[in-house]
C-alpha cells in the first residue's frame, strides 16, 4: 500500500531521512522505531506531505505522491495523528470531528449546501459512531482544550478516522500514557485494523509496538538498520547497539 | 430624534465594517484591507446611483460584488504572507486604494453642473435618499434591515460546518491541512465574503453621508474595522456588534461633551480595554454564560 | 540624467531617516515577534517634545533640540512598552497589536491638541550649506542626517553585538524561555529594546522635522506606513535589511516624485512593496521566498 523508495529529506547538512526504503502492505500494522532523532517523525511528515522530499519517491497504492498537497493526500486515503497533540482546542469535540469529514466519499455524497451549511442525520450518525469508538460520547460538547490528556489522544485518533483513511500514521500515540492506558490503546489499534485501516505506528513505548505490530522497521540516523518481526528485532544486536550504544546483555 | 437615527445609521454601517473584518479574522488573517473594500463599495454604489440613475438595491449589490471580486484577488497573494507581514501588506493595500481614489476623476455633466468623483475633492452630492424622499428614520431602518440580514447569514455560517472549518484554520493550519481542509479555499473564501460585506457597508455609507472622499477610507477606518471584532471578541458576531455599540455609541457620542478630546479617549480606551480584557468584551466565557441563559447549546 | 542622479542622491540620504524608523520596527519584531504600530507616532511625538527645549531655553541651538527629541523618544518608548507589552499576555498577539494602534491614536491626538493641529517649525542644522561633488550638489542638512543616521546604526550594531545587553537581547529573540531559564530578565530586555528604539526614533523624528523644515501630526500615518514598508522590504527582524531598505525606499521615492509628481509617488512606493511581497516576501537578504 505504501512504498518509500530511497526517500531522503535533508535540511541543509542534516540528513533527517537518508535513502529510506520501506513498504507497508494492506491490512498490516507496521511499527517504526528508533532512538531519538532517528527520523521517525520526519518520515511521517514526508508521507503526509508536510515536508517535500529531497530525493526518492513515495508511492501510495502505486501512485506517486510527489507534488500532491497535504490536504489532497486525504483523498488518497492517508491520515495521521500528531506527536504533540494538535487538536482544535477552541472547537468542541463534536466540531473537531465534524471539520474532518473531508473524505472524497463524503464530498461526493452530499451537495455543497448540505455539506457546508446544513447538517444531516447521516453526518450525525457517523460522528456519534466515532465518538462511541473513542469513548468520548459524553464529552461531545466540551471544548477540546478542556479534555483530559488521555481523552485528547483518543480524540486525535477519532479525528483522523473521520477522514476515512486507508492508511493511518500514528505518531507516538502512547507518549505520556500509563500502562493501563497503553493496554487500552493497544486494543483500539487492533480494532482499527478490524475496521480496515492499515497502520504505520511510530513509537517509543516498546510494550505497545512489540505487542501490536506485525512487522517492525528500525531507524537510526535517518537510515533503516533492521526490519523484521518483533521477536527478531528484540534479538537483533544491531538494534540493541543503536538504542543502548554498545554490547548490552539481556 | 433625528440625532439618534443618525447614530443608529453610523452604528449599523460600522457593524458591517467590523463584520467584514470578523469573518477574515476567524481564519487567523488580520486584515487591514477592509477599509479598501469599503471604499470600493462606496464609490461604486455612489457612481451607479448618481451617474447612471440606478436604484439603490442593485447599486448596493454591485458594490458588494465588486468588493468581493477585489477581495478575492487580494486573497490569493495574501496566502503567501503570514502573520504580521499580512497586517502590513493589507495596510499597504488599503492605503493603495485610498491613494487610487485620491487620484480618481470621473465626472459627467448633469444639466450645467458636473457630478461624480473628483480626485482629492471627493465625491459629492450622492443624494439618492433625499431625492427619493427617504426620511432619516427610513434610511436607518433600511440600513438595519441589511445589517440584520448580514448578521443572520454570518451567524448561520458560524454555527455551520463552514464556521467550524474557518475557526479550525485560524487555530492550527497544519492540523487543518492534515485532516483534508483546503487552506486556500477557506482563506480566500473568507476574504471574499469579507469583501462583499464591506462593499455593502461602503455603499450604504456613501448614501447616508452623501459625500465621500479618500480621507473617509484611511488607516483610522481600517483600524476601526479590525478593532471591533478584536475588542468585541471572536466568539460570536454579537461581540462585534457590542464593540461597535460600545465604541460609537458610548464613546463617540456619549462623550460628545468632551468635544475634541473624545478622539484622545478612543485611543486610551482601546489601550485600556486590551489590557483589561485581552480576549475581547464578549469572550468565550461570557458567551457561555449567555448561551446558558438562553438555553442554547453549541451544537449543529 | 543629472536631475535623476541628484534626485536619487537626495532621496538616499533622506532615506537614512526611513532606515532608522525601519530599524525600530524590525528590532521590536526581531526580539518580541510583535509589531509596535505606535513606533512612528512615538518618534514624531519625541520630535515634538524636542521643541520643548526651545520653549524652555529660547534661542537654543538646533542640536539641543535634537538631543531633547532623542531623550523624549526614549521615555515615550518606555511608556509604549508599559501600556502595550508589559501587562498584556504575550500569547495574545491581537490584543498587543490593537493596543499599539490605540497608542498610535492617543499620541497623535495629544500632539494635535497641544499644537492645535498647526505645523510647528523645526530648527535645522547646516541647511544653508551646500557641498559639491562634481556635477552633483549635496545639501548640508541631508548630509548631516545621513551621517547621524549611519552613526546611530553603527552604535546600535555595536550595542547588539558587543555588549552583554545586546547578547541578552539576541538570546531573548531566539529563545525567550531558555533565556529566562538562564537568568536573563526578559521583561528588562524587552523594556530596554523599547527604550533604545525609542531613542533612535526620537532622533529620526527630529531629523525628519529638520530636513522638511516643519513638523505636523499629518506626518505620523505616512511615516508609519513607510516604516513598515521599509521593514518588510528589508526583511522582518533584519537590521542590515532595514538599513539598506530605508536607503532604497528613500531613493526610489524621490525618483518616483521626479517622474510622476508628489500625488502619485506614494502609489509607486506601494507597488514596490507589493513587488517585494510577491517575489521576495522574506526581504532583500532572504534566500528566495521566505515565510514569516
């Protein structure tokens, strides 16, 4: 579904992402891990189009994404969440989801007037459903800025889902969560797969990645240094070295 | 009584001016260009009724359309500049429009006098209302009918998905893009609507003052336009209305006994207001309280 | 041809005043990421205060008036800082912007009231001196303006790059929170920025009054617009940019005036601004299309 072919992103002398080739197949949950500064978030930004590629290609379902504007990538089916939550704080939970219903299917189904100026039962149903999924139905009229941290994270995911993505890029969704919340997040990610969403999970929290990913890609200094199943990665000395710097036991 | 009708007219027209800046401000663009669109609407509507004998409503409509077109044209390059640079660019645009009208002559002979705009002298004798027997009261009602319609439309936009999208863009452009919102379409459309509202306001202004000139559309006016929504708060269209009533009604007229000094007070009061209530007179908390009073909830 | 060169020369030298005003805007922007819309008004206000020297000491020399304007500018700068930036939370850019506009109106009105709106004569120095450089003539007072302007810029740059205050200022402009954590008192740095730019502005206002021959409150708004144009063309936050842009705008302005007269001149300066906004929004020294 997603193919990066020798993708590179250089900021002046800094090679944030350097000749990275990776692929994500439909229905997979792929984990992307690496030490701080290894280029994980930059990779997400490259796929969503916030940064242009310095070289290489990114293909989504066979189509080259070069030159496609950020908001158009939605039309292709790509959505993301943000590492430091970027909700629309002054809008309510409901409105956060409402403004995100921009998928081509939504555009086609309703006329201009209905989409922008009216509301419709169908729209309400879908938003309610998303709220249920995220466990936020009771808070729908609350301003996003007033939500608890865990609720905000769930809203971020729900908002991304409102765009009907085929590929969802989760950028460190477990940051700041306790063990119980991580467990709940794991459940939600698995439920996402059941809904038919392919997932690229960028994460630091190992319990989550190891427990949910089919396959893991490890980055260091913008390059891929390992790839394989969670078990293989855990045993890989190259990965250990990158994270821990040198030989480490256990 | 005529005095109060006149005041109501001023408040009405200034509300339109403020609303035109309000809708643009929602998208995070601080525009000092609204006075320019206001001027275009004023001169256009004035010329149509005076020089070509058009009735008032179509003339106002053309003023609105022209304001919208020019605003749309401004909206695109405005996308290339962000934040404070946009403030400067729109300020310069507004000044450019003023300078344009300072140099603009278009006169037609009517009998043995010439009518029409004449550069620095301005555009005199826009006498559609008096010539057609409108009383001050009727003009006021007309102005307020239009204001009511515009406010209703904008209020409706605000509660609709479009309003939420405008505010989303104003709040976080990166997040908005990432959920598929087309920033260009949103920002330019807001600017265009603002231009239309300013154009109508300008047309009305030209007709109730009967005499306009380039100094009627200077930086002070551009400042008023942006001050109303900022001082009134961006939570709702009513904030802008409240600010206009506060500024024009209380300040300018209520302090009339201070004579020349009330302009001074205007500046001082803005500074004070911004220090005391940086989020505006009608901010989210006030709005929340009002909403609970009227038992309306922010929901589509 | 000669006329053109003369016009350009005169314009460039006068442009030093625009450069000073531009520096004031750009420095505040660079340090606080805010625009102080009241800056030109405070500068003109400072210049007016300089005239108080004449009121107190009849027959005082011109340089005393300039000095008075210089000092008054600093005081006014601090007042603007207090009224607009000290108390309003910095996270509220609209509020600070609006309050500076309020100050602009306030200062303007105070000036109008105390002078009844009548232009006030301003003393000049060397206005009767005329130097010659080949075929071109250089007005003495313009040369003074240029010289003082250049001296000020040099002092300012020295201040920024060779003193602790300058270092602190640059630190605050780059990372205000980190600067605070290092013990730099951000409020003091900000206040100092306003005082310093105020001093510059007061002097610039005095120099403008001197070269024009009179001060009038009508100067305020065009000067604000021009100062902002210079700031944008020079690149927001760039002092060298403001300097070059000020001279550029001064030269172009006179050139346009030579070709098309006074009424159309400002329109062309506006077009110059738009050209920059479209092609080089980052300013003269930016690399291609920069963004705010």
